[in-house]
């Protein structure tokens, strides 16, 4: 229901675009043109769907839900309009104008099941014939092959359950055509359309190789990497690993290329796929040569040549030329020459047996090319007399086969050889012939460029036609759905609007409620987590202080100073009781904190009377009951001042604790000592003391951070040196009053 409403809204928004898109444009072509028209009943003007519109010898299309059609034809062609509900109509095309055909009403006549079945079978037959024709002409005539694909696409009905599969096959075949005719970018886009209609591993592998041919190595690497996650056969694994090797080679990652080529080679050897083993050995040799590993490269190459000798002459010749090219790069000219001579023997046997011309597959598999390369190898060794006969033979064969490129290169090389020998007249004559061949080659290349341009334009026109066909099909499907949605909307518009409105209101309320509950739950959870963290940090009183306090009691008892021990133990128990009573509180009145702090300082002074004096000063303007402070917040800073500042001072020091009012709602608490300072104290610490101090101060920082988060920046702390010479330490805590 919602989908149809959305479609209606889209239709109303884009109606002007759709109307403009349906304006006819008359395109006059020298050979063919696109003819548009419609088929309707004469009296009711009702559109007739699925009417067969045929151009003899050109193909056929069917009318859509609105009775419209579009077909390629020429002036003078005859349209045959057939349908089971009226008599066949014939119409001769006179120009590119729109053709609107009106037929006599036959309302009583309905299609029988047998007629429907016959029509579908006929459409299926046309589809199959066009697909087979497209495949059979793929390597002969690209334009004709694409034309068959177009005709096959036109036979696919929207209500055909197998339409997606048919489209997948057709676009795969279309991509195969473009790939064969060296149009990898068009091949890639059509493989993607095929995969969109139906995913198959084989088509995705073809996509990867099309990307390789387009030198889009990064995309190819991604495609082959995704394929590794699919369920694949052994033969598919070989192609995927080989594709990964090609991708990494293109990205110049030779180590990974070698790994993947070896994986493909291992499977090929296990499956005894000799042709693939030969091919992969060559690729591995090439990669290893790029890495500078000539020894291993030669091993792979020799393996491929030996295995190729056991196969057909064509494979043997190809592999010998590959090996010869390798040895040429490593300046191993003797090996190169021997391999090329053997390759020539194979090629001559192929020509005598009238096998498929090798040059159709590889332009280097010709006697003229191999003779030229043998001569070049001799020339590189300055063996000019040996080079000349091969150059002359190459020129002769190239001329007989109209191979101007080889003829040009061989003639130029002959002139260079004569010049090196000092035979300048012969060199001059060779260079004159070279200039003549160059002129011929320019003319030939110009013709080839023109042909290639025409070929490219023709392919582009057919590609655009297929794209237009698919867009029209999609547009008709949308229009068809919109038309039916509009009809249903007219009947139940009011009820649906009310349902939608109530549904949206209810959905909005539910979403708002869900958002509020989630927010409240998150807030409560965060608050609970903070409370738990505070409780955990509060429970971690410095065990160092408790241990030393009890040790002091033990010392007083051991020296028979029972009175001092009792007094010290009494003060210590008061402090512990107060700490335990306040352990569940986030904040206590400042008055209580001052009392606890005085008891704690007094206990420390008991133990270190010869090390420091202390004073606690409270500004009389401060209402100590109005300010709230986290319990035992100040104790760690005082403990640090005593244990790490004053205790190590040679003369008696002073600990000062001041509470001053700085604003109507803020006070500053200053804890200052004139001890040895933070820098010198850090130098005197043991490793264990460092970790203990770090943990204690860390807990205080965490407490302050959590409290500030929960209570809006209630406490600020600043620690600094008291004097410029880094001696003494001063801690300032700014405490704000609750609002």
C-alpha cells in the first residue's frame, strides 16, 4: 500500500519530466530510423497490449500496456501488425512520422489458452534464434551480433518469470562481444548489468578479466578477492588465482603475483591441465625476471618449453617465441636464436598443413617476425653477415603478406647493418626503400584509424540503442504501476489517507516515546555507573597510611610509651570511624572535612614532630556548613606534602592549609609545603613508591572528573611549585557552592 502511495507521489512530482521525456524526436538516418507508434481500438480508443509489430527481416517488438511501440526500420519497409483480437494489418513506412494504427473492435473475441501458449512459444523461439545468431556472429561481425542481442531483448515480456535470467544471458553475451572487439570498458559495464539481473561466478570472473584488459588493476583485484569467498570449482579457482596474479603484477607487487600464480599452477598440475601449466610457467618466468631472479625464471621457462614440445605445433611455436623474448631481454642471444629457428620450423609446418593462421591469434607467430628478430639478435652481437640473409628473408615474406610494419622495421634494420659494415651505397638504397614503405604505412594507418572510428561509432550507436530500450522498458513498467495505483487510489483515497495519517501520528508518538525512554535509561545508567565508580574509588584509602599509622602505634608500645600509643590510637580510631561513616556519601559539609583533616594532620605530626610544623587557617567569612565537599578529598594532597616533601627536608619545614573565600559562591583551599619540591622528590622515589603515588593521584583525578561531570564543574585543582627554584609544592582547590 505504502509503495503504491509513494509511486503516486513520485508520479505527480515527475509528471512534467515524464511528459517531456515522451515528446517525439524525429531522427533521420542514412540507413535506418527509430519509428514510434501505437495500436488502439477504433471506437473506444482503448490501447491494445502485446500486439506483435514486425519488420520483415529486421526483427519484432510488442506494444506495452499503453499500446505504444518503437522499432528500427527504413523508409519503404513493411510493418506487419498482428494480434489474435483483430485481423492482420500491413503498413508501408513512408517517413519518420509517428504511426497510430486503429483496428476494428472485436470485443467478444478472447484469447484461448492454446493461443496464449502459442504466442509465448513463438516469442521464446525468436529469443533463442537471436541469441544463437549473436553468439555465432560474435567473432565475425560485431554490429550484426549486437543487432541480434537488441532483437532478443525486444522479445522479453515484463510478465515473463524468466526475464531476469534472459537479460543476464543477453548482457553477458553483449559484454563478450565488446571484450572480443577490444572494448573492455563497455564489456565491464555490461557484465555488471548481467550480474545485477543474475549473479554467477563465471560472469564475475569475466568482469575481473575485462577490468584487467582495461588496466583497472585495483578494481580487478577487488573483484577477484571477492570471488574467493564464493563457492567455486577447481577450474574457477585457477582463473581467480591467475587473475589475482595479473592484478598484483599490474600493481607491481611481484611477490604476491608469484604467490597467486603458484597457487594456480599447483591446481593446474594436479588436474593435469597442460595448456594452463605452460601458460602459468611463462607468467611466473616473466614476474621472476621483473624481480631480477633470472635463474628461477629460466627454470620455469624451460619447463614450459619442454611441456609445449609435447603439445601441438601452434602451442610449441608460441612458447618458443615467449622463451626467445625472455632470453633477448637477458642478452642470451645464442639461446634466443636457436629457439626462434625452431619456432620458424613449427610455423612453416602449420602453414603447410593449412592450420588456422597463427597470426590471427598472435601477430608475432609469423616467419617474417621471427626472421627479423633473429637478424636483430645477430646484429646485437655484431655478426652482420649472418644478420643480412635473415633480414632479406623477413622483408621478402612481409612484402608477400602485406605486413608493412615488419617490412618497415626489417628494411630500416638492413640499412643500419649495411652502414655498420661500411657498405654505404647499399645502406642508402635500403633507407630509400624504408621511406617508401613509411609512406605506404601512413596511408594504411590512416585508413585503419578511419575504420576504427567508424567501428567505434557504430558500436556506440548500438550500445545507446540497447540502453534506450532498457530505459524505455523501465519507464513503461513504472508508468504501468502508476496507472494501476492511480485507479485504486481514486476508489479508496479518503480511507487510505486517514489510515496513513493515523499510522504516521502513532509511529511518531512511538518513536518519541522510545527515544525518551532510551534517553532516560542511558542517563540513569550513566548516573549509576558514576556512582559505582565513585564508591569504588572512595573505598581505596591509601593502605600506605593505614600501615604506617598502625606501625607507629606498635613503635610507641615497643618503647613503653603507652600513653602516647593510647592517644595516637584514639585519634586514629576517630579518623577511621569518620571515614567509614562518610564512605557512602558523595559529599559532606566542609566543616566535617576540616575536622577530619585536622585529625589526620595531627596523626602525621605525631610521627614526624621533628620534620615539620603545621597550621590550619579558615577564613571566618566562610560558612563551613554551606559548602559541600567530597569526603577525604584533601587527605591525599596533605599526605603527599608530608611524605614526599617535608619528610626529606633537613631542617624543620612548614605545612600550611588555608580556606579562603574568593567569591560569594566559591572558596579556594590552598595546601602548601616548603619541602624539597616535586622534582627532587621524584628523583628520590623508588620504583614501588612511584607506582603507589601514581595510583593514589590517579584515583583522586578520576574522582574529581566523575564528580565534575555529575555536578557541573564543582571542583577545580591546580598543582604548582611554591618557589621559583622548584622547591616547595602548592595545591589549590577551588570549591563551588551548590546552587
